[in-house]
């Protein structure tokens, strides 16, 4: 009987976690459409350090398709934070692994 009670408690907690994760993903804000690249460049000056291989940068660019063509937009002054989405993704993976663990623990 304790095993069933413990299983119900685990399912309840996992369902609560799932709801939090799904709510966050459905209400996510400040998402960027495209890919962000870090680029190092040469300036073209023969006497510059970059002519010897020590490139200027890093510079951040947003790359996205517009009318079938790839467009790059410099975005060095924009702060990018990836951690909330990354943390939610990791929480979702952990949640899925917990479900699999519950299944394997209770197979007859």
C-alpha cells in the first residue's frame, strides 16, 4: 500500500512540474527568430594585428532568412540571455527521465 501511495505522490509532483514547464514554454517572451553567430574579422589594414592572424572581435550577428536570402544583422549591443530556455529544456528532460524511471520501477 505504501508503494501505491508513494507512486501517487510522485505522479502528482511530476504533473505539477509538467504544468510549470508547459506554462513557461507557451508564454515565452523575447524570443529571437534566427541564429546567432560569433564572428572574428580582418579589417584590411596591412599593418594591423589582424593581418598577422589576430582577428578583431568577437562580433555577434543575427542570421535569418528573408525572402529566401540569408540576411545578417550586427547585434553587438543587444544582451542575449539563453539560460531561462536552457533551464526549462533541462527541466523537461529531467521530467521525462523521471517518468521513465517511474515506469521501470513499477514494472511487474
